[in-house]
C-alpha cells in the first residue's frame, strides 16, 4: 500500500481517481505472439531504463530494478535511440504475475505502446505458467488493459491471496 500513498499526490494533481481496480486475464485471452516492437531490457540498458523510470511517476528501487532485469521481467520500446515506453512484472510468486510500472513518455503517447507493453508482459507471464493480474488507478490505463483482455476482479475475491 506504500506505493499508493506515493502516487496519490501525483494522481490527485492529474485529476485521477486513487481507487484501485484489480484486473485479471482469462487464460484463453492471453496473446499468442510477442509484439515485434517490444524488447526485453538487458543488463547493459540498466542506466537508461533507470533514468526512464526516474523521470516517470513510477520510480523503481535500483536493486529491485536490477533483479527484475536479470530475471527478464522488464520490457520496453525504443524509438529515436531512447526508451519511450516500458513496463515490468513486479511480483511473480505463486500462480500470478503482477504487471506494473507501465509508462509511456508524453510525446510518444497515443501510438499503442502501452497496449504492446501490456501484451508483452502478459505473454512473458503466460510463458511462466502464471496468471497475469494488474491494478490501475488511471481510467485511460484501464481502457488499455481492457483492450488487452483483462477483466475486472470481483470485490468478493480474497485479494490477500494475490502477491505483488
């Protein structure tokens, strides 16, 4: 819950609701192919992807980001020699993988990059025989996730069983 408190001032300043909505993807909706414009971030890209996340509303802890890169859990899109969109799997314990940190630079938005990042992360999680889940606070992000095939997780599900 600490993440939400960090994001609340940002979200409130942007006029975005801070109510979390959890989503899951049905196994039959997972993408069958890897989006061609997305790559898995490699160790040699650590400094560039850290700078990317430091400039976003979702900064990552350096050690955690390095571990996620080493495990192949960070994906990105490069344009014009720089990262313009990225996302990662924040938790993949048990039978779930939590998609998080999806961000696109403002000047590169409305090109479908967030959807491609979401599809790539969903594909990665599926390859590990896990179920992709995510939560969102931004209604624009919610529409992207719904287009990717995610469905609302009903309130009566025990959310404490989900690790992220």
